[in-house]
C-alpha cells in the first residue's frame, strides 16, 4: 500500500526505522548502510532503506516540529515499522551538558500542541525502556564526550515570540534539554503500540537568545551528530538480536 504523504510502499518498510529532522542527515545516515535504496523524497520526508550489520532498516526525515513529524511517524508505523529511533538535536539546560553532548530521552514533557489533540492531559510521553537502554549503552560504548539520559522537553516554538517559554522551571524540575518532536514520537508510538526512543546531540544552550547566539553549524555539533547516528545504528543491531 502506498503511504500518501511519505510516498513509500508498505512492502518496502522494514520493522526498524531511524528518523531525523533533516533530509540531508537522512542521506548521511543512509551512507552508512549496505544495499541502500532511496524510496522517495516527498515534501520534507526523504526515505531510504538498507541494511546495517545485516539488519534491515528505513531512514526517513521528518522535518521540524511535531505535527509534520507525526505524519512521518504515523505513516512509517502504518507501513510496518515497529521500532522507531529519532536522532536529532536539542538545546541544553545545563552547563555540564554542553554543545557536543549526547542525551537519550527517557521521557518528554508535552508542551507541544499536537499531542494535546491526540491524547488526554496527563498522558505521558515515554520512551520504550529497552530502546532507551540500547541507545544509552551504545552511546556510552563510543567512549567520547558527555552522554546522559533523562527527561527532555518538546515544544513548538523555535524563535521566541512575546510569550516566554518557562525554560527555568523545566530545568528546575530536572529536564536536561529541549527540542521539538520527541513527545510526538512517543505519543504516536504509544497509541499505535510500537516502541520508540530518541537520542539528541546538544547544539547549544536553550536559555540563550536563539536569534543572537544560536549556531548549530559547528564541528563540535557535527561530531556529536556523527556519534549519535552510530549509536542509533548500533542500538538497532542490539535490539534486533
Ligand atoms: O527538534 C528541533 C528542531 O527539529 C531541534 O532542532 C530542530 C531545529 O533546528
């Protein structure tokens, strides 16, 4: 069956999927696979399939923000994906988790608008514990940089408007950082009965003024993205065993 937005056929989608925001990053990840095939490049959704150490997987970009990303997660699941892992970037809340650090998201605060339209208030957005553990162990085994696991915040706003996001409160409550899609992934996975996890590379500090300070295009961030991609692929192999 053809998925209407991703433009991929369900027969081509394996049980494992690695998802990322950026279509260019999807191409980079696909470069690490054997027997790669590009299935489609539709809107912001670029999909490849291939194998990594013998395990079949799809790699799909989901774009920026929860509503669009949820379309990607939903269609991958409808097409047959049973384990989804997001590799992404996030802003850090803590000086000891600087740019270049990796964080495995064990749960996400649902400050996005989308998941409120999917599930009732209070419903948690949580990672599958096996997927989170596989990601954490794989990231640690790479042996470089800061690796942490914990709660992340998912919001919709990227550049501040008039209202201020209460980052200090999330930080005080123990969240490690903030990004824009993980809650959608965890909630969609819960509703559909599949497992999901996420690892993010910190690309700066979230409470800085993004417009003035934000520069995710550094070697430190690129190295961390490379490490999180390798960790995600190793986690897929661990989970498939
Ligand atoms: O998740 C956030 C969003 O997809 C973090 O980085 C992206 C914007 O650059």
